């Protein structure tokens, strides 16, 4: 009797275990599949709408630049300010910003990253999108043609306006522009207004030309596989910093104060970033040294730049003794490499701010390395008068490489 009771009990227990397992697995099957949490943005922090412009409003801006450009206008645009994570020149984490311009189109659109030229005040930064500024004119035009436009402010403007701008510093111009593109990619994944076709083009004039060449090099060397870069268009950039510096310290130049201020800006920027920490009196004669110490690049030099420099500084550069400064300059050369995608260079041969030999040197060097590079020379073109040639040529160049 006892044996029979135990057997019955064991059978009941087995039945209950099997039934419990069936219930457990049936409940498990009924549960929804777990949903992966949304991927957190690595670069993009915030985005806000700045403005929207109709096709007609963009056409008016284009007409102000050059009436021939009106025919390129195809769409209205929507403009955002985005903030994103990047690194300062000392490697610290900072927040930077830029303008992101979306075309009002249902067709897939490519990105053009436009690196702006030299600006002296924050009001001209792309993310402020003020009338008359480069982003509001060139950016609107390119966007209205059906391109998504990424327009970085660079360090020192917009969200990072409290930091000094690293003027003509290759690495930080490139990294701030590249991180803007990474943030733009994250933004585009989170919206449905426009479809990105995954293609990227990059362009810029003056400091923007130099920044574009620097960005191109960084994308191909440090961001392989992140972007489908198709071509770059670089206008009037100072790609050969070593030759540029040798020229302005040894050659009688224009004596235009606003131009000399930019040469001073480069010199002081490299002194700061490369921790040379020299007084202005190391570089400049009096009364320029005292004035530059007090007023920075606002101190006027109304004569040939070389004549404001100390003879000892020029001698040490020419003789190769000032190795720290020479190395700082050379670290910012950006012509001696082989791009993998087409590059178009534009330069006026009468440019007395950023001398024409910069583009000739880049063209000759890259061509010798086997790159697909062309140089469009604007006969008689100055730094200012060559901009429209660069703009129209860039539009045609990008269209031909689609």
C-alpha cells in the first residue's frame, strides 16, 4: 500500500513538473521580442531650426551674388543649427556648432561640407546665418540646388566662441569639420524630411580651401569607411605653409594692414598651439611688438610684413636654427600627399593675399604622386575677384562627378 502511494505521488509530481514547464515555455513564447534601446548619438548634441527660405527668397540671395547664379536655384531650404562634440587643440572635449541646410526636395540628396573662409567676428559664423554672411549666401545657393549642406563654424565661433580660433591650423580645422559631418550623419538618420544618398563632397575658399584640403586628407587617412567621399574643390588655400612663410619673411609684399593681420594671426596661433610661448618682441620690431602685445591682430602693420619682423627671427628661420617654429609651420603643410578621389584647385594668378604658388605647388606635387587633380587658374584673378569663378566651377565640378 505504501509503495503504491509513493508511485502515485511520483507520477503526480512528474505530471505537475511537465505541466509547469509547458506553461513556462508557452508564456515565454507569448512575450514580445526585446527591443534594443535607441543608439545614443556619439557626436550630435542638439539641433534647432534657424529659418526656412522659399525658392524665391533663395533666388534673391543668389542674384545679390551674381545674376547668373539665379538659374541654379531649384528648391527652398530649411536651416538648422546643430551642436556637437569635438576636441580642442589641446585634446580637451568641447562643444562646437555649425549650420545644416536641408533642401525642400523629395529626391535623394548628397552632402556638401562647405568650410568657410576667414571671418573676424562671431556674427559671421555659419550657425548665426546672418544676411550677407557666407553661409547665408553660398550655403543657401548650394542647398537650393538639392544638396544637404554641412557648414561648420570651426572652433572659436558659435557654440565655442569663448575659445580662440585656431587660425590656419590644419589638424583642428579638419577635426572640427569631420566631427560636424559625423553629427550631421546622426541628425539625418533621425529625420524624414530629406533622404541622404550617402555621397559626400567637400569645398571651401581661402581659409576654407585650406580647411577643405586638410579635411580631405583626414577623411582618407583617419575616417576610412565612414563616408563615401566623391570629390573636393579647394579655392585659394595656403597649402604650402613652409614656402608661404619663407616668402613673407624675405619678400617685399603689399603692405595692406588687413592682409598683414592675417599673417600675424597665423604666427601667433602657431606660437600658442605648439607651446612656443614667446613674447611678441621675439618676432616683431618695435613699435609693432608692444602694439601686438596690447591689441593682438588688431594692431596695424601698414608696410611690407617682412619689414616689421626682427632680423634675428628671420635669420634663424632662414638658417634653420629656429627648429621649433620651423617644425610648427611644416606640421601645417597639406600638399604633399596623394588624394584617392578627384581634387579641383582654383586660384587667381594675381592673388596678393594667398599667393598663387600655393596651388601650383599642390597641383605639381599631387600630380607627380599620381593623383586625379586639376588646377583652374583665373588669369588676373585676385583673392576677392576669383570667388565667383570658384563657386560656378565647383558647382559644375560636383555635378560632373555625381
